[in-house]
């Protein structure tokens, strides 16, 4: 296991810190990404830790059995699109019902090994629920900072496992600022966009897709901070460098039209992601006005020849019902992936994977209301 930390903004490289210290960001202020100079593909076992040779942790991980989620083959909906294969990666199968557990197991393992007693996270809901559960499992204290508008179900998930909840006035960004003050006082920073190790866990979605269906022609990803789409593309680039494939998938980012800073930047052809003035969508999990991984998300889209799509509230609600025809219940942010399918033109030979990031029971009111 040899990796370095690389800054996507200025190119600076860092060795991972040893002992009790942890490095999260570049000195220039940018987020960092983990890079594997010689990626070693050696899958063994099951779930996220099947890919240990490409995960930044050695030793016994804090695992609750995350990963190894379903890949449902569309049978009802396949006729509506000119594609050969349409698959849904059902991330609601994870221990806390969203893909976040994949990153949390890596961060929690590192926090434990480094001797931290407390972890902190700001969240639009799913990440807080995930970090709270894993912290309880690992016997660490969890502090979760949330903005307004998080579904009660996700708040309940956090409280039930004993997390300390901080309700912050304002947006997700305000919650992050409050959380960062807490990190200065000695918490482990467990944030998707700000902790490079988090994305390493999330990228295992890409590895599973590769093993289950080969390299898809397109992967459609609900996008908030831009971390998930960055990490899945990263997985395929590592597979390519490990000599496992020559092909890379086209990456498609989906956001709600009512909060779509990455879509807007992509349309304008700029890496400067501008905060929208207002944001208000039923897809609360991807309601992120200032995405930390926006630049790397835009690069994944452009490098892969993909695109970014904004979807309406009506289309999201309709997509929840449509997924129901396949027996899948998805939360609004996740259903956004299917809503985007109508905007995409495919070839008959295309293999497409949609990431259904979180379970519908996390926000039933959005569907019933
Ligand atoms: C259900 C769901 N889908 C998609 C996302 C988007 O992931 P990212 O913020 O890494 O872009 C999130 C993030 O919280 C989420 O909870
Ligand atoms: Zn930098």
C-alpha cells in the first residue's frame, strides 16, 4: 500500500502523515486526492474491503459490512430507452441505507488507528447518519452539524445511535464552517469533500461495477459536493493504470435544477463553480450550493466526454414512481439519476449504470407529500 496525496489545484504532492497526525488539505487551501503511483488490483473477500490493495488503510478496519450492494437489471424500464443494458446500483443496501458507508468505514478506521476519540461531520443527512452509526460501532463520540431541511428520518438515524446533533442556522456551507471549528478542538474530520480518504472508500462502487458488468459506457451519478462522481471516475482510471481496461466510462452528473452549480459551470465551460443565490429542492441530499469537489467533478465529466444535467422537481417525483416499477424505492436525490435518462441520447449498444445512492425510506414524505 503506497500512496501519496496530490493537490488537484496546484499539483503539490504530500506523503501521508504517520502516527497521530492527519493531513486533509493542501497548503494552498484546496482539497487533496489520494494517488496510487502503481495501482495494484488484487480483489479478495467481499464488500468495500475486497479492494484493500487500493484503500489507504492497513490493519483491522472498522467495518459494518458495507459495499457488495445490488446491481438490479432493468426489465420494466429498459424498453423506454435505446440501450442494451440498464442497471441500478442499489446503494440503499448499505448498513445505514446510503453509499456514504463506503467512505465512512475508511475514515473511521483511520480515526481509530490514529487514536482520535471524537469525529465531526457536516451533512445534508446521509453522511451524518453514516458517521454517527460507525462512530457508535467504533466507540467514538460523533458530532454532526446539519443545516435546516433535513428529513426527520435521517435526524432519527443520528440520534438513535447517540450522536451529538448541532442544528446550524443557514446552509450546508454554514454547517461546514461550524464543524471545522470543532475539528480545530481535536475532532477527526470525517467529511466527503474535505477528507481525501473518504473518496477512496466511495470509489469502490466503480470497482464493483467493473467486476459485475465490465466498464459501462455511461455512469449516471446524482451530484452534490461532486465527491461521488470524482471517486467513481477515479476507480476506472486506476483500473486502466493497473492494466485491467483501456476503456473509461462517460461520467454524467445530475443535479436538481433548483440547486445546480456544477451543471451551470459545465454549461459555461468554466471550472469556476458559482454559488446559486437560492436553493430549494426535494432532493435535499444533493442541495449543496458550494461543492468542495466541484473542480474534480467537472474534470471527470469533461475528460470522459460526459455531461451534466439539471432535472426538475416534477421529473424527480416521477422518477421515484418509475423506479418503483423495478421494485426499487429511492430517495429523491437518487431518483434524479433516472430523471436524467430522458435527457440523454444513447446508442442501442450502450451499457448504462445508474447510481441509486440512498433508500426511499430515508425521506418518504418527499414521495407521499
Ligand atoms: C443520496 C445522495 N445522493 C447523492 C449524493 C451526492 O454525493 P456527492 O456530495 O459526493 O456529490 C449525496 C450526498 O450527500 C447523497 O446523500
Ligand atoms: Zn494545492
